[in-house]
């Protein structure tokens, strides 16, 4: 059996890493292109309110040329204080349910609409890890809420697996998928 040099082994591992990341990127790129297309078709502007993803959805939405036609603004509200100050999240709700909850996701989405010129919003709050999880809210728990001016705000929860970066990437992809789903119904 032929021995590979350490460099060949590392190069092979790098190829696998690059291939996996390109597949993830292609999925996100497809989602964001479709989301931009749907927002433009419906003549809607989007606002985002993000915590655990740190602006990732806004980053991806604006990676498409012409996104200024459908993206109003993004709020990165990582701290509880930022959620209160920028989005008008109720401190009592934060104290009662915690930052990672359906109630906070809904208030974030509604606050993004109130504090922008957008027609629709998407909000994300979660625990990306590696610390911060509890038995009731394990690492990977992410709440995503969608709001618009004419319907009740809706929220979904998911528990993603993987390391911090993987949880964040999955949350961004899920938020974009959820946005597309809501825009098509």
C-alpha cells in the first residue's frame, strides 16, 4: 500500500472541508436568491432582528445584487439591553421567559417592523453554544419568528446539532426557508 505524505493527507482533508462548505454556501445562496426574488415580486421590504446569528441573515440577503429593493435594515440585538432599546422588547417578558423563547422571538419580529420601514420581518434568538444550554433549552435551541403588517406573528422552534458555527449556519438557512415559506402562502 502506498503511503501518502502528510501534505497529501492534509490536502485531501482540505478538499473535503471546501466541498462541504461550498455545498452549504450553494444552499444558502439558492435560498437567498429565491427570498430576494419573492420579496421583489411581492414588492415587500424585509427587516431582520438577529441575536445568535449576529447579522448572518442580513449578510446573506444583502449578498445578492439589487437587494436594496427588498431589504430595509437589520437589527443585531445580541444583548438583552439591545433587544429592549432597539426593538422595544418588554423587560418583563425577558425576565419571565428568557431571551431564547417564543415570546421574545415574536416581540423581536414585531419590534423590527415597528422600528423600520419594512413590510415583513424575520427574527432569530437562540443558543449557539458551546455553553449556555439547560435541560429545557439545550445548546442548538433556536426560535425564529415571522411578522408582517396584516397577519399574526408566527414562530417556530428547532434544535440544531453541531458546533457553534454549524448551529448558526443552520439557523440562518432555516430562517431563510421559513421566510420563503411564509412569503409563498
